C-alpha cells in the first residue's frame, strides 16, 4: 500500500511541506495537493479535472486499511481527521442535484 509522503519544495525561497494525493475521476488520475480544508482540496480537484463550479463532488477512498478494499465515502466531519493520511481519493462528480447531502461540495 502506498504510504503518505511529505514533499519538501521551495516556492519563492520559502520551504514548505505538501501533502500530495492521487485523485481519480473515472479512468483519469492526477496528483493533487491536499489541504486541511476540504473545500480547498475540492477546488483543486475541480480545477485539475475541469469539473464545473456548480457541480457536486463527493470524495471517497478504499486505500486505507480500515476500508478493507471497499469504497468508503469521506464524510465532511471525518475529512479534517483523514486529510493527512489519505493517499488516493476517488471523486464522484455530478450535476448539482445528483447527490445533495452532507457529503457533497459544490
């Protein structure tokens, strides 16, 4: 299983550690920077995959041991505790009314 890695980079002479995740939409994959704010991570994902601003996004993962290979939706209340240990996140994107609820972001 892929383990989280912190990448140290230098931006404008300021060193910082970034949390890199692999995001997946259907068969497309991209490296993304995870943010402690789920909304920021979702904005980066939408930008990387060209997902329209008004579309709903649901994040899920099966890569954590506790998932036991099952795809598990990342609840908004759990995201702040999981963002540093996620290595791969699956993205379900749809029209605004496709998946309304506590686990979706517009």
